[in-house]
């Protein structure tokens, strides 16, 4: 265990066998909504709501996009890499009408978190929250209060 692992706060999120069976599960880690995903032998943890418009990623499909595992937001079909949180899009060269579409990165848009499995138990620690990424907005108190107010109507 590294020094940074000792300083991190690891939160128990479930049994590995249960997460494997469900493939996706949502949890709260230190007040933050997190989606834990099991895909092809790997555990991932990302913010639960899509960076674009707050879509519920737990309802999204998982796809291989250009060799990267991605979750597809069910609302607007945005593709987000599970490992890095990159937003992906397809682009063509407008100067060449015969060019094929290629996958490009918008950069990191969705916050990812660290996952560990110990003796069948799965733990998550939040990533460094000192720099902002777009999915942070949907974790804010302001957004959550607005959503609660909307639900009461």
C-alpha cells in the first residue's frame, strides 16, 4: 500500500460478486454520487450523472469505442471512457469528402475515481477534487437543491 493509499479515504461500496452480477451499481461516497461498473474483468468508478446534461449513467449501455470501454449516456448518447472520463466524438476532415470518420477526444469531462478490491470487498476513493471537470456541476449542492425543488412540484 502506497503512502497516498494510506492517506486516501476508502469507502466500502459492495461485494465484488454482487457488483459482477449487477454489472453496475450506484452508491454515495463522501456525499458524491458514484457509479461503479464491472466490465470485462475490470472495476471502474465514475460520477453517476453525465457531464453534458446530468443524464443517469446507470441506465446507459457499455460499448467498446475504438478500443476503449465507454458508457453511453441514455439521454443524448454521449460516449464517455470508463478509465479516463474522456468525452469521445466522431470527426471527419471537411476538406476531404471521402475521409472516414475517426474517434476524437474532447478531453476529460467526467470525473473518475479509484477502485480497489480486497478479499472480495470493493472500495472507492474519490479522485483529487481540487481541479474542476464538467461532471462536478451535477454533484453540487446548488444542482441537487434545484432537483429536489423540481421533484416537489
